[in-house]
C-alpha cells in the first residue's frame, strides 16, 4: 500500500469520525467543539417554519459538513460537501472496504449511525 493510499485511508477515517461525532449534539455543543474552525450559522424561515443549520469548513481537508437539527435541537442529519468529486469516489471506496452495505435498507451499515425506527440518521 503506498503512502498516498494510507494518507487517504486516514483522511476518510477522520472524516467518518467527524460525521458520527456530530450526531445528537446541540448547536452550542457543535460550536464549542469546532471553535477553531470557520463555520456559518443559518436560520431558514418559510411559512411559519424555522430551521437551523450549521456549516463547518475543514480547509486543510477540503470539505464542508452541514448539520441539520431536529425539533429538539439535536443534530439529526450531516451532509458532506467535498471540494473535489474524486473525494466522493475515494470515500465510497473506503466505505466499501471498511463497512457493510445493507441492500435491503439501501444504506451503509455503520455502527453508531443507524438508530431506532423513526430516527433517520444514516449515510445513504
């Protein structure tokens, strides 16, 4: 295995750690956790519905994570926005090697991401 592949694996492992660590955290907890990273707070209003989200920028790793919050104020969804398309291919390859795919549920079976029925947290 060459050094670039090892670095890629470590990077994807780090990325997966960041995604899973955000789930079920509140907005203040996320702000405190990523105090040294650039982030953007978003308040969305439409027809009496208010939604909050936070975007966290990882400049060195070249990706952005966006968290959407439940009505209880906990991070319920995490969206990944890589700077380059090849990062998506690499991350999928990493998941293929390290995780199981649940074909019935059409999602990756990653420990800590699949919650009880009704909680929609997953990587699909």
